[in-house]
């Protein structure tokens, strides 16, 4: 149990957990990962025979990781120390873990959310939307991403190398478990109103944004790749249509969409490769096979061709201007040549430098 000033409810949670271990003859311990309490929570834990682990680094995720690393058991069940989860009803988690699952998630929407247990925004907006995004981005089977009651095999979670220190730790565990192919399931869980009189540590908008930010950063496809491809395709189609039209102002926007879209696709590739190198994402053989087929030299040739096409068409536009004695030109005619020229130059240079940048990554990556 992570703990930060939970003196009002900590004793109740510890006693329930101890009752469960004794009643069902489960060999285990109650670990309290204290994150700097100032209300005497530490003394309560010690007096009741729980094992106290002091975690200096602040944050929900830090407290949990401190407790996980200190735990002696093969299986761990984690939950908040606010008496919102029933520690006497852990059999579904233990049974699933013993049957071979790596991560067993509680599902509050299937088990029941008692009146007053979850704020309206959390129940009907925050949790459903973030869970839907998580399932869409990562194809996770989990239907309640942020349930605080969950069980897991200790070594399986340690192998995930979880890094976040705040509330987004809950999302990181599910996302990485899914991406790394852990055996995951869920069981119905009841959520009750917590027993504290003080405000909870959770901050709706701040922590909701931190969860959303994490999901976006861990999915380069949805953050960069898909929007980038959309902009490139739509920009290219629109540019082709507008080349024969006098609407050059619209042509400028469509050309810009192509450039921005290409940048986003680059960001998707760079982010994915970097995340794999740093152990944030599992290896992607399809991506590295694709990169192996596309060499630095091929990128340089393609980029150089595009660049010189843009330069040549720019020179043609310059000669057109010269033919008028460098006087005023008809923008509707001139810009239909100038805008594609500038676009080709920009894309050519981006391809050249992106190829160099990816080659630097590939010096380190070995699959």
C-alpha cells in the first residue's frame, strides 16, 4: 500500500489485509510504502505488524515502485490505503495469479461503484475516455486502466522497467504489460467511498492530463504518424487539384500541410527508434527491417533529386521574371510554380538530414 498521511484509514486497511492472509492461509506480508507521512502513519504500520518501507522520492509511482522492490513475495497485490478497496476480497486476484496470469486488473465498472465513491467527471469522462484511448492506441484488453487494486507477478513487473513517478504510473504498468505481451486479465472489483476526511491527493485535471500525455508519448503512431500521413496525403491531393487553379493562397496552405506532415512522420520514426533504444518500448522488428532496407545513401539520393528539382523549377521561375524585366508578375501564374519548387527544396533537405539522423540511431540499434 502506498501511503502519504493515511492515518485515518491505514489501520483498517492493514487489519483487513492481515485478516485475509490468515483466513485463507496465504503466506504473505503487508508492506506499507510510506512517502513521507507527517501524521503518524509510520507508527500505525509498525504497531500493527506491517513492514514499513520509507520511500524518499516523492510521487505515487515512486512509492509503489519502492514497495514493489522491497516486497518479498512472488505475487504482489497493490491498492490505496484509503479503505476504498476491500482487502478481505482478494481471492479472485490470487486465483488468477496462481493460474499463470502476470497482471490481474480490477474492474470497478463491472464490480460496482458505490454512491459517492467516484466523482462524476472521473466516472463518466476521465476514466472511460482515458481507458478508451488506451485500448485504441495499444489494443489493451483492460477495461479500467486506472483501477488502483491490481495483482501481478513481481518479476514480470520489474522486467517492464517502469519509470514514471506520478499518478501516470497506473497507465504505464498497463501499457507496458500490453506491449510486452504479458498475460493480462481482469476481475470485477467494488469501489467504496474512501474513509478519509481530507481531500484526496488526486487532482482531476492535472493528473488526467498526465495520464493523457503519457498515452500520447507512448504512441508515436497516434501522436505523429497518423496525423502526419493524413496531412501529407490531403496536402498532396489538394496541391494537385490547385495546380491548375488561380487560388494560389490555398495552394500555399496545401504545400505547407505536405511539409508539416512529412515532419510528423519523421518524428514518429525518430521517437519510436529512440524509445526502443532507451527501453521505453519493446523492439519492433518490422520497423528495423524497413530501416535496414532504406540506407543512408538511398535517402541522400532521393533528397538530392527533390532538392535539385526544386532548384531547377525555381530557376525557371526566375527566368520568367527576367523576361518581364523584373517587373510585376501575375501571382496566380508565378506562384503555381514557385510554391511547388519551394516545397520540393524543403522536402529534399528534410530527407537528406533525416537520413543522416536515422543513421546515427542505427549505429547503436541492434535487433
